[in-house]
C-alpha cells in the first residue's frame, strides 16, 4: 500500500507499507524532506514496523518520537505527518494528481444560487457523474452567508442588511458568517471525492485542502499559513476562512467533500459591522472602528486587481494538478435553480436556526 501526504508548509512524505497478521510490515518512509542524522530514517521505519494496523496517526507519531535518536532535526517533516501518510496508505487514499480536475468560473450569480450550486455539484462528484471541481464564484449581489448552525438573529442585523441591500442566505456547511460584496471578495469551492482526504482527521483535511492556495499566495509574494481550525492567516492577520460539508454517496457508499473558502480582497469594515452583529465585537478588538475602514489584505499585499489575483491562483492550481475549463451543465443548473427557489431562497431554511 502506498500513501502520500504533504506536510502543511513543509515537504512531501511518502510511505509504502504492507499489513500482515494485523500489523505493519516492510515499512518504507521516503520524501523530499530533510532529516538529520541519517540513521533517524531507520529509526522511523523501525518504530512503525510491527505497529498494529489500526493505530491512529497520533499513536504512530508517538512511536516515532520515542524511537528518534537524541538531537534529531526534522525540516519539512513531522512525526504527525508520517503517521498521516501511513493512515492514508492503509485507507488507499487518492492524490490530487490522480484526477482530471475541472474549473468552473462563470458570470455573476445570485447568492442563493451559489449555495445551491455547492450542494448540487458536490452531490454529482459523490455520485461519480462529475470530476473533482474547482469553482470560482462571482457574486451577483452583496450578501451575508451564515453557517448551517448559526442563529440568524444573533448574527445579522436585519435593519442594517435592508439598508445596504444585503441578501441573507444560509449555506450547508458549518462555520461563521461571511460578508461579501461583488468585487471585494474572492470565493472558491472544491468539490472532491472523499478518497482524497481518506486517512486525514477532520482538522487535517482543512490543512490538506488549503495547501494549494497557500502555495498560490506564496507565488503572489504573500507568506500565508493555515491556522486551525479553518482560517488562513498572514502577518497582517486573518485573510480567509474555510468551511466544509461531507456528503454520502449513493446507497451510502463513498461520498464527497465540499470545501469552500472566502478571501478578503477589499472589504468595507464599517458596512460589515452594520450588517453583522458579531462583527462589531471582532473588529473592535482589532482597533478598526475608524470611519470608512477597509479590510484589504489581498489588494494591499499584492497590488494587483482582483481579477489578476484570481487568474494567478487558477494558474497555480493548474500548474500543480492540471485543470480543464468546464461549466455547469444544463441539468445541474436546473437542479440548482430549483434548490435556490425551494430551499436556499426560502425563509424556512434561512431561519431554520432563528
């Protein structure tokens, strides 16, 4: 069995392993990491040899830590990363490059339709009718998108939303509220087979699915990192938040994962706090009460138009994993429009947690 895992912010770890009589055998760890002294690699392999095959990643990491020679230095490598690579091998996880990725980047669409497209496209990936998909959103109207489990009244000021013409919608994933205006945010979704994150904990899957965009930001000259559980940060503070939803496949079989991210390009903070209740407390802690304050990390740090940032991000993904231009099919769009009307545009769904 073969497993690979790129340590967030680090290097690739590759594990080949057999299972005999319920324990790990013939363990071979490799990768483009740095490790000193040389015999530390033998210690890693030896620590894993004979481990029960059902040992979780943390347990495998503990075995490695206990076996490492004194003074071992790891660069681009962690014991946890090796443990995860082993679990991915045993789960027969797939890799990014195992798929023919499709890009969807279409004209601006209403907020409720974006919510519906996430559900429909991810369900299609789960059913095997659609390849893994990167969808870049274009917003047709300003909106607040609240998490699946958030209280509507606790998060949104209805008078502020009405005054600024901001539509309120609820998504299918958890997490916090997002304030978006056309041209001021960058939002994308990944709809991927569950096998891509096999062997990863829920938290590790966030880091794994965010890794490509950290590289893309690095190509733009921005040093960014994953900040548990679901943030992307730089030395200027948080610049993006992620959320996920797991979907079961047909008949209860292997499913798919929806992972979407909203990045701050240029946000009017004063307007945001008039619409979001919780935002007032969060921003006051950061000293951003001044009039017409803007949160603009991507615009300021890149000096590039939003469209150029998106283009560079897409190019980075394509260079890493391949990416073919695609579109929402007529059937997918019809189903999404129906869901936007009957579910995501309904008061019942939006206020399901009052």
